[in-house]
C-alpha cells in the first residue's frame, strides 16, 4: 500500500509529561489564551505559548502550525502547536484535516513518533470515539504516498512516521480510544487500498488482477469470493457487459465478494462498483487529453472491494455483497460499433449510440444480477459521466435514487464521513431522452442532464429493491484537495459506504 504501516498507541497521562520526540496541542482561532491541555503545556513552559499569541505570531487559523523547543517542565523535545480554525466551523472533517496537517508537518521534521491530544474531544464537543476515529483517518490519509514505481527517491521521500500515541486523561477512556483507533485504521487503510488500485497503471490493474486481489483479500479476511469468467457470464446472458469486453485483449471477470454469507436473518446490502480498468472510449475514441487519466474508470470497483475489506475488519453484523464487473473498453476488431444492439441479462435490448457510454452497459447486467440476493438496498458507485463534474465539480458526488429514505441515509453518511453527496432528480420526463427507435432503450440521451439520463438508463435494470446510484466521476480523482485528500486518486466512497452500513444498523 501507499503508506507505511502506522502504529497507534494509547497512554494515560498529562501530555506535558510525555517524553516524546514531539507532542501536539491545539488552539482555536481568535483565542487570546490557551485552554485545556494547551494551557497545561503553556504553564509548564513558563508561558511561552501565551507569549507567542500576544506577539501575534500564531493566530490559530486552520492547519497553521508552530514548532516550539521547550524549556521548563515539558518532557518532549518539541511542541507542535496547530490551529483548529474558527470554533463555530469546527467539525469531524476539520479533525481529519488537522490530524493530516500535523502528520505531514511531523514527517517534514524527520520525526519518527509523536504524542497528541485528541482534537475535538474536549472543547470541540465531539464523542471521544468519533474524534479518535477522525484523527486516525486524517493521519493515515494525510501520510499516504504512492511511490512504488519511483526508483530514485530523495531521503525526505523515504522517511515516514512510525508511531502516534494518543493521550488519555483517565484509564476509563482507553477502551473508547482503542475502539476509535480500530475503526479509523480499518477504514483509512481500506481507503488507501482504493487509492492504490486507482494509482496502479492499467497494465498492472487488469480485470485479472482485481479478481486475484478479491480472492486473496477474501482468504485473508474471512470473506467469500466467487469470480465468473466469460463463459459463465455468457451462460447468464450478460450480453451488455460482454459487448464492452469484446473489444479488449484482457479477459473480463465478474467479481462477487460476500461478508456474512451464511448469516441467517441479517439484512442484505449490495454494493456495486464499476470496474472499467481502462477506458479508451472504444470506437468512439476519446481525445488524448481525456484518455490520459482513464485508469481511474475502475474507481467505483476499487471502492467497493476496499469497503468489503473494511466491513470484514470491523465484522459488521450485516450480510454485505460486493459486485464488481471488471473489463477494459478498447477499440479492438470485435469492439462495439455505434448503433449496435445488444441484449442485457434482464432481456432488454440496448442501442449503443456511443461506445464511450460503456459503464452503464456493464452496470446494467450487474444491477440485474444483484436482484438474486433479495437485498434490502443496492448502492452503485461509478465514474459514469463527465456531466456530473460540470454540475458539482469536486464538491460532492451526484446521488440519484427514487427512494427518499435511501437518499437521506446516504446524505447523512456523507455528512459524517466527509464524503458528501448531492441529490439530483429522476423525473420521468428525462426518460424521453433515452428512448430508442429500434430497441428498448439507447445508452445515451444527449448532453442535457447527462448524469440524470445515465441514472435513468440504470433504473431500467434494477429489480424489486431500493436502489441508489452515485456518480463519483468528479470525486474519484481530483486536481485540488485538502490536507488529507491529495491531488490524484482519492479513494472516494470507502468512508461513505462504511458509514452508510453502520447507519443501517441503527434503523
């Protein structure tokens, strides 16, 4: 994975007495006097933090940092003061950002290990376990790097942080902190796996590689895994999926991963992830500047596989199924042609107006297949349309569902996890855009409302189950970001889906 394995520990005591390489304390913006643990450190340093505040050298702006070399009764070699921003804007996502900013600053200093208070658990007002989980997530995601193909790393690129100690004020807090660490590590390491998979070049992250990963992950974490090959998909009638695969050299695979397969009486949730390992556009070839990033077209599938890993690590009491149709979309001699007609698994015929609208074809058969699990809900994730990037940019994924309860649950999970979604309508009028003169449906409806018509297409292949579609094209790979979401692959969807599943248990 693209990060060094971090060790997290819990220790009871006052942070100013911790003999660490570095300790971390914080301050909200605009405060003239430190409070809590920061005040205790300030007193032990004979008021040095107060002096810095009085001089205006530190204001507490979000992710502002200041390194102090203590005198007096502080046992650490360094004190890192970090700004939390304005108190009325404080959130669990700010905790992630602060933790990430701290971790990267510590790495820049060449420090191997450090101790920190739990941001947000005191005057921040958050539940201790939630604050710890956010801190661990931010730390691990902030330290993420993908350097395995670099052969000449600079020394600073080789250095990483090895251990973070979280300070508890009393013994009774340790079990809560340890539980927060467990959740944070499981979720963040899985999100890093999703980032790794998208970072891998398409000549490495092939459909076969995803299938092998699913099998090994299942063996390691106690999941059930089945992988269907081309012949098995043909027997099932997955004509839409296979039509996309026939233009490429790499054989397609249909990946099925289950957690608690034998769980009697548990609710069944199905997660579907688009797994186009490289999208050339097919015969409707993409221009070069649109194709260069198309190894990310399997980001939905990567998120689903990584989520299944997290679900297993956390042993959630649900029956969770992950489905990933994995194939390339290439312009080979047997590739789909514009205006070809194919038959999907549910018997519907599809006119392929544009071969670059291939993701919805592979999802059509997958959503049909999902019905056999009799799920309580199905959620699909796909880098489906460029239109959603125009609509929402890098601020949120597009959420489309006819089910209000499912929409509410996903939106709530997005607010908690920091992976936000925004609901777009599925009015029946949009259906007119994908009516075909020669088949049951066509695979594109023109430029207007492109994200919505993509979802309207998928809606024709769902079974009798609540369903939601997440168009993550603007979120799977970003050019901007924050302290813990870097430029490039984001791993979007893992934290959202885990939170959604945890929320399902609270029904």
